[in-house]
């Protein structure tokens, strides 16, 4: 987290607003064809060499005075974590009063440290410059731990006011570091010193390269007016993106649909209970609230018999940010796009997508588009087939209408039941949250050799009652790896979706193996008093995915904080791969247990689930691809004079988007790409990562022991998980797989027809 604060506060802001992310994603991504690292020629051991660099860095930072902070609430947020496990966040003492002064002091402290590094009279070395930068910014990093809690979990108008005020200042702070001429000259000197570079380990060479390109890609080479304009653009972008996110949130909170008793037809009892509770919470006792979030909208549209209300709920959800008035996002989009374009033009790029893709595994927008368009034909063909099946049901029922987008989930559920005789509600009975969590612990034991042990409540502070914490150790050596905090349930003030983040990431600075503090959040609706919480199959997969991010963080063996960062189109691969374990026999037999009878899920139901798993792939792939393709187009066009509504409509028509389906995220609430930058021109990355995932899964499926093959898992952890961003992804994948990934694996995985295969 430290390094990210140092160089990429923008990325942090952005990432905090996106709905599925890792804590350490940075905007400075890795290039897939880094030049071959020279072999280290050193007589010292690697550990000794790291210690020597550490000492050089400490010498630079030793003379930096501490910024005085008189506000006690700010001191809490800035002070080192303390207590057990190398210290844990003081969630029990943190108050919002301290946030603003703590941010200001943290930024000031970080800038003083940066000045000490930048103005050091000694010649620039890897230790006194690069490692010193890794060590700077501790205080601010800690403040962001609390910030992330308030922004995503305990959001209030008070917090949002502070955020609104501080985001531009944070952006300015970030620019001050990125545009520190002396600092960049020192980084450049280290980068260009071939003799010294040859003595670095491949990991250190990668860190150096990431640091250097982090500067060149973010304006460090600019001078004079261009430099000023660059900083001004970033500041304005941060404001606009923040406003975009807040507008979406306002529309999520502002459009709740209330039902009466006679409007509950088709809805499962558990959903009705939750809707009653949600209404009561809003002072509407006796009614039922359908909130304007995915976790409420999706099941409602799947089950409700009330076609007109489905239309209303659908409209509310897909109109977020598009309702006119003060929370409308349409005008913000061209402004954001124009500023992004202008910014990368200053660096010599024709458009934002070119700038973005250069450092991703895909390398060019064209390669990403080629991959997506290849799958698009097959996925929309599947949608048309599915719509025809649904229309048959409507006609047979004597319904005098054509399938509309608000009918899609409802009739798909009927088709699913007719064709596969699979009742999602029945499946749910076997997907108990506690058992799924234990299943994930089992998988973690098999793949990573981790053991999870629950902590007594009160052993470490949590930010709210009911959040449980586990200790993670190595099963064989007993070595402490980290802690895992789990906050599974929906509540007001918590943003929608599911995600993972870290309060502390792995590194070995100061010669100490850091204890990782990883956390998972989701928005499950808790079971009624005394009843287990039951999940849908897709929520269960999401749980595996997100806990997968936490496991990825826990598995890190990198030596420097920056190397925990992700590479955009690669970073979802690891967690996506861990979704496959949900449907392995080892998990099915032991953890997918009926909530009432305790019986394991019957083999025939599993067979049905497997058969049905590709059933709605047309919908899922198409709604996703529509958003991903739109994202890439937005960042390739000239945004001058852009009318968002027209552009969205015309682009989708040109692609041949089926009328019965909408983008997963329509433009006015596409927070991944407009609430921040980290997914901009990179939403395709999920599918890019899917290709890697499917290719890896095929390898495991064909191996003896399948997904629990010990030899393969060892290599998986060694090359794919533990190095995080310390290895170039293309190289790491080749080491693991013996070749590049093949897109056909994805097509087979989704049950789409693969051209020219098997014939
Ligand atoms: Zn993810």
C-alpha cells in the first residue's frame, strides 16, 4: 500500500470506487516484454544485498523530521499499527474527526521524505532512491486503511463531504511526487546505470523498471506549461470521477421500489423476508423494499411474476446516473474522456486506449478487440437461441408480448427449470455461507498449504461488531502468514458488490517478513434469526473469486511493496481460477450440504448444475462484452462533441446487440471506467484473464488428481500466485504452462462452438 500512495494515489481513488478489485492495483502496469534481466553478479547473498540497500534507504530517511500533529484523533489514524501480529489497525479508536488532519499530515510527511530522497547529495543508487521510495509514505498508507473502511463500508454524508474536499488535494499531492524533477532524475540515473543494474536481482530490476516507467507514463518528462496542464487535468479528473461515483450512489439510494403484500408473487420466502426488513429499516413497516442494487434487482427480476413492477425495477437500476437532474452523469462522460485524451496526448499517445494497453499483457487495443470480437459472434448467437426458447414459453402461456430486457431473467429461469429441471432455490439449500467459507479454507489448504484458525472475538479490533477474523498459518511449518477479516453481510452505507483488499501487504523491508492483513467484503442477505445464510450459485462463485484475491495477497513472497501491485488484464486470472474449485468433487462431497437435512448435494443435482452452468452464458458473456467493447471504443474515439446516449445506442446497434439485453453497466453508471481510471480501457481484462483461466483449468482437469494435483499446484503458486508483479506475466505464464494461453479453451469452457476444432 505504501508505494501506491506514493506514486499512484489516483489509482487508489479509482480502485476504491470500482466494484471488484484488489487493494494493490496500480496504474503503473507491467509491460509484457520487459527486456531480459541481466544475471546478478554479486558476492553477497540476496538477503545481505537487500539488507545493504535497506540500510542505505534508512540513512536517507533517518534525518527526516516528523510532522507535528496535535489533533489526537488524527494521531490515531497516523500512528503505527500496534498490538499482536506486528500490529493491527486501531479500528476501535478511529473516528472521522481525525481523517482530514491525518490526511494532511500524512501527505506532508510523505512529501518531506520524498524531498529528502530527491535532494540527497550522494550519487543515486538503488538503495538510497528506489528502496527509500518503497519505504516512504508509511503514515499516509495507514490513514488510507481507515479511509477505505469509511469509503466503502461506512459511507456517510460526513465522510463524503471530507472525500469531496480531499480528493483534489490528494491528486495534487500525487502529481507533486510524479512531477518531482529531482526525484525523476535520480530514478533515471539508477535506471540508466547499466553496471549497477546488472548487479540487481531480476526482482529488483523489475521494481526499478516499474518505478521508472511509472514516471515516464505519468508526465515526469513534461516541462513548463505542459507540466502544469498535466497536473491541472489530473486534479479536474479526480473531481469529475468522484462526482460520477457519488451520483451513482445517490441514485442507488434514491430509487427504492416498495411492494405491498399482494405484489410478492413468485418471490422466494428468503427474499421476501429481506425485502420486509429493508422496508422496515426505511420506516415503511409492513411493506417490502426492492433496493436499487444488483443484489436486490437481480433476484427480483428472476422471480417476480409482476411484469410491470419488473419493468420499474429494471428501469430504476439501468437508469442510474441517467435520470436528469443533479445526479445525471451524461455530461460528465465526454468531459472525462476529453481530459484523459488531452493528458495522454501530452505524453505523445494518439488516444487513451493506446496508452493504457501498452503496459498490459494484451499490448494493443486491437489485440484486445480481436479477442472480444472473436467471442462476440458466438455469444450473441447463443442469446438469440435463448430468446427464441423464452418466446415459446411466453406464447404457450398466451402472453401477447415480445421478450423485453426486464423479462430476460424471469423467463430464463423458466427455461432453466423446463430444460434442466433445476430450481435455483433448491440449489441454494446446499450453498450455506459458513460451509462455503470452510470449503474455501480447505481449498486454501490444498493449493497453498494454508491453515485458517478463528480468533477469539476481541483479539484484534474490528470496525464493526460481527466481523470475524482468522489467523492464517503454514500447515507444515506453522509459520504465521497473516490474518483474514471477513465482513459478509449487506447493510446501509456499504457499497454494493463483493471485493477484497488488504490492510497490510507482504514485503520484507527491514528484514522482516510482513504479516499480511487481508479482508473480504460482500453483500449477502443474512438468513433469518437462527437460520443459515444461503447463497445462489453465482454468489457462491463470487465468494470463491473474492476470497481468491485474499489468498493471492496472502501467498505473496515479494520483497518490495510495489511488487504486490497487479497487471490489469492479468490480475483477475488467479482469483477466477479459484472459482473452479467450488464444483470439484472434494468440495461437493464435504461442504455442499443441505441446510436442513445435512445431506450432501445429490450427484444428479450436481450433474444438472454442471449441465446448466453454461445455460445463461449467452446473457452473461454478451452483457459483459457489450460493456467491455463500449469501454474500449470510448477510449479510442475523439470525444469532441460526443453525445453519450446516441453513441451508446449507435455503437450497440452496429455491434448487433440483441434488443432483449443491455450492457452489464450502461455508460451513465459504468463506475469501473468513469468513477476512476483503473478499469478504463481495461474492462476487457476480465475476459483476457478468463482465457488464461480456462487454459489453466483445462490443464488441471486433464492432470491426475485434477485440481488438487500437488505438483501442478506447487508450480501454480510458485509462478502464478506468489510472485504477484515481481515477474513479467507473459514469462510467468510460459514458465508455468510451457506455452501461451489459447482462446479456444475459453470457448470450450463456455460451451460455445469453436470454429475449426474437433473436426
Ligand atoms: Zn476480482
